[in-house]
C-alpha cells in the first residue's frame, strides 16, 4: 500500500481494532502450549497470530499516516442505513428462526427487506416474498431434503397431506 | 480403459448429464447477475449438496463453475457491469458493441470463443495433470508447506494493491482453520471452553459469510441503480468470423491455461493479460480497442475459460487451490471424503477423469445455453436489486443453517459477512482468507512432519530446504514475492528504469 493512499471513514478505527484483536489472538495462541516445542499444537496458531499482529501493526501505521478522504462520511459511504438495517434484520432472522419457523420468518424477512430497500407496495412485497419462498422451500426442503425449523407451522402434517394426495409419488 | 470409462460417466449417465446441464445453465445466470458470483453460488451450493454422492454433487458444481465464468460476460456486454471479475476486460469492448446495437453479435462471439478456451483448458488439464502429479510425489512435507504459503502470498499479492493486507488475510484464514481440537493431540485451540467451538468453525459458514453476505452488503450501495435496456440482434457468429479470430483465440487460450495453472492467479488476470496481448498483436483493428473491437472480446473470453481447466491442475495434483473458487471446490472435495493431491490421482484416477468428463460436458452445455434464450435472460438480469438482494440473504442463511442444522453457523456467517464487508471496503482481499482456511490443515500437518523429521531443529529444516533444489526454488519464490512488494525493490527498479 502506498503512503499516498487516502483513508476512508472508519478505516483507522478498523485497523486499530484488528491490531488489538490480533494481539488478543496471539496471547490466546501462546496459552495453547507456549514455547513447548516447534511441533506443538500451538505452533501454527502462534505463527499465524504473530503474522497477523505484525501485518496489522504495519497496516495501522500506514493507515494512520494517510490523509482522510475528502467528501466521504461514515453514515453515507460506509454504513448507510440500508446496510445497518439489513445486518440487524439478518440477526433478527437468526433469532426468530427457531421459535417462529422457517416459513413465517423467511416471509417476513424477504417482504420487509424488499419494502425497505426498494420501497415497493405491500402487495408486491408479499407476493414476491411468498412465491420466492415457496420455490426455495420446494427446491430445498422437498427436493434436497434440507430440514429447516418448523416453528409454528405444522410442516410435516402439510407435507403428509400432500403426500396422501399423490400416493404414487411417495 | 478405466480412464475412458470414468471420463464417460458424466456423459452416459443421464442423471449426471442433467445435473451438469442444470449447473451450467444456473451458472450462466449466477455469473451474469450482478451481485451473484460463482464463489458465492458454489459456497452456498456445498451446503445443500454435502449429503449427496460425490458424482452428482461434483457434476452440479462443475457446471456452475464453468457456466459462471462465462456468464459474467453477459452483463459486461449488456449493462457494462461485469458479472464476475474475469469479465472486466470483456466490458471494455463488449459494451460499446452493445451501444452500437451489436449486443447479439458480441454475445455470440464471446460464447464461441469461451467454448474454444474451455476446451483448451480441459485438454491441458488432461495432459498435464498426470505428469504434474507424478512429479509431485517427490515433494517433501516442507515443499507442501512452502507451496501453501506461496499460494496464499500469490493470491494476496495479485488480488489487491497491498501485500501486507493479503498476508494479514491469509494468516487470519489459517488461524480460523486451526480453531477446535487439534487432531493429533486433542489440545483445545481457540475454543474458549465453548463446546460448540471444539469441532471448529464451519468453513462453509466462513465462505458464505465472506462471499455471499459481504458481496450482498456491498451491492446495497447501488440498490436503486436502474438497469440499461438493450436490443438483441443476430447471435450466432458467421463461420468466417470464427475462422478469422481463431489464431488470436489459440494464443489467448494458451495464456489462459498457463495463468490459470499458476497458484494465486485466475480467470480475471488471464483475461486482462490476454486483452493486453491482443492489443499488442493487433496494431490495426477494424474498430479501435475500447470502442468495440472484436479482438477485445475474443482474447479475454478465450483466456478466462481456458483458465478454468488450468486452475484445476494445481488443485487436483497438489491440493493447492489457485484462487477462491478452486479453494471452495477443494472444500467440496474434502466434504465428500476426497483429498486432492498427487495421491488422489494415483488412488482414485477415475475421480480425475470424471472431472475432466464433467468439464467437457459443461463446456458443451455452455455453448448450447450461451447461444439460446438470450431474450429471456435480458429480462432476468433487469430484475431490481431490491428484490434480488433479500433472496441472496435468504439463500445464504438457509445454506449456512443447513449444513449442521445449527444456528451458531448462521451467527458465524453473519459475523464473517460483516467482517468481510469492512475488509472489502478498506481494501483487504478475501481470497487469501478462504485459501488460508482450506490450507491450514495441510500447513499444520506438513509443518509438524517437517520439523519432527528434522529433530525439532529450525537449522536442520533450513539446511534441508536450501540443499534441495525444489525446496530452494519454492523458498526463493516466496522471498521474491515478499521482496517485490518492498519499497527497497521499488526504489531499485525505479533506478534501473
């Protein structure tokens, strides 16, 4: 990286955080087996953590030396609202997946996100969300046999019902 | 005879043939839609196919890989947005052709030339891989260790402007790969006394996070960007056009094979180098380069597809992935109980020939699907990102959850997705992270074998390295990469120039 490179908003903080985190990892790696032997289980973790520390320090020094980028802001260029909202929603999805189940959580997730990101009407969002989730469900649950949390939807009973309608397909 | 039988499996078995076809078809669309990438698709796909038999799973993934490398050119031509890094050079002349109303012709040329390139790569793989793997049997543990370090450094140095950031990313990947119980001594490594960490961090969660979530988050910056509409003209190029550009295609394909076979390089570098070559060997094109020169399509498109076969050579023979996509392919082979490297070529040569057969069929399907259905395709790529991106997130979450039925994998995916997003924003390369995760076991095993056989002595290890021609060459290559990025080297080169 050349020194002439400009520093984006938040880049210096990121560089400092990864340096501190690398230091913590080096300490944790040292605690695996210390300097017991070169073939010890902690040897590679220590070597990689030490490499991280050295490179992170170099990156931090270069980043702190570089000039801040003109006309960029953290809120607009690095963490705009759609990105923050999306990260929060993915976290919320993971939290609700077990209690609510795959179908309702996914429906809400996709419909809300389309609405937030594109500003489309509620009917459009609900239709796109429902149809795409139905397709994903058929492909992954029915064809690939990927088991997703059922939650409040009695999926097994529903699938068994459809199974009885097409007994030859079972 | 055994090789021929294995080669014919994906051709004669209708189920496998169908999966290669579906994969190639899906790959073309995945590669073409901005915001979706081959790496993302293959990493998500592993999570759904890991329970399958190895042949069907590989058939689908190889199809996606081959189709995806080609598919990137479609949006490069139609929208001036390369669907994949390998299609960056294609946009330079493809989009000006589309603006002149020649989008159909541009797509036709890229498809036929990608087909030629794909075959050149496959032939090179079939001829070179058995020879390389025989040679690789002479490798010592220290050679594998150096080769792994070399691969990570090359990806780090070539895929970004900063070697230091590449080194950081590679070391981070290696460290992530060591999390869990040490397979030799059962010692806890970075488990923080949490039972769920003892099995390690699912590399699929890391991959989906780094390539799926982070890319989708990046796409949110341009969520409301409107697609450019294009008219489609004649698609299949005339025989005269094909013959005219065949010599350039052969030269570019050779560049693609060689570049693709080098660890750390891939279709993107091959395409750019071939584009540069085309400019040098075509001093008087009918249309200037950058304004819609057909040579500017022929060279990169032949090269990037030739690089696919090339990239399989180090992957299959040495177990060293050339780039992020082949790193993920190695991960897929691991999941199916296969260990790529010279022993795989000896113990299971049928697997190698099966892959060659599947690549061949994927290449044929690429030609077929590439020249058809373009009008429908145009409609699909015009899908608003505000609809596409939520679906990418959903597929990523389902993919991360499906492997172990574990929510912690979803949290890891999200964490690595956010980390990957910031790393991308601030110029850190993500390829070395995945390479590090994949190669960490190989590095750990071979480092310990090497140092134990040298009686725990660094001096003996170093002595062994410098006295063995192969080890010395690998060590020199590692040092050369590091040295080439130092200020001292730049200053010396500046003076020499």
